[in-house]
């Protein structure tokens, strides 16, 4: 049994690391969103954008050094540029989905953020694997 589990996790180590680091980033994002919205009375879309920017920086370093084990310094500036450029696109998608869920479908803003992160997580992994951390 353990050999099967080890083989399975070994085969999908990168995906599991991506999911785990994504969960860490998601928790950081949600905590920032919650504190800004509920405790500091920041509008939920502004709070979501601030949380997203902070999460992007954390996410880059987790993905580069842990998930994709990219230890090279060559091209880091280009990779970071692509990463942040894609994050701008994802910030726009995040705001659009948040607005659709919260104002359109009347979903609680924290649940809306979780749903939005789930949708964007799939797109992120495919983009990072294909274009940034090859």
C-alpha cells in the first residue's frame, strides 16, 4: 500500500506542491481580504486587489523555489516579469469574477474569493508550467 502511495505522490509531486503552496497563498489572501474588509472597512474589491498583489509576490517565490525547484538565476527577471504580467491579467479576472459572484449572484465575498481562486488556480498552473517555469 505505501509503495503505491509513494509512487502516486512521486509522480504528481509538482502538482501536489503547487496545490499546497496555492493553499498557503490562498490563506494569506483570505486573511488579508478579511482584515481589510471587516476590520478596516476597505471596499471588498479594493481589499481583494491589495490581497492579490501581496499574494502574487509570495506565490512567485513559492512556485519558483519550491514547486518548480527553479534555482537558476538566469532569466529570473524575465520569469518574474512574465509572472507579474500574468498576475495583472489574473487580477482583472479576479475582480471580474468577484464582482459577478458578489454583486451579480449575491455570494458572500469570502466564498466568492474561494470560488474565484479555484477557477484561476487551474489556469495559473497550466500557464506557469508551460511558459514560466519550464
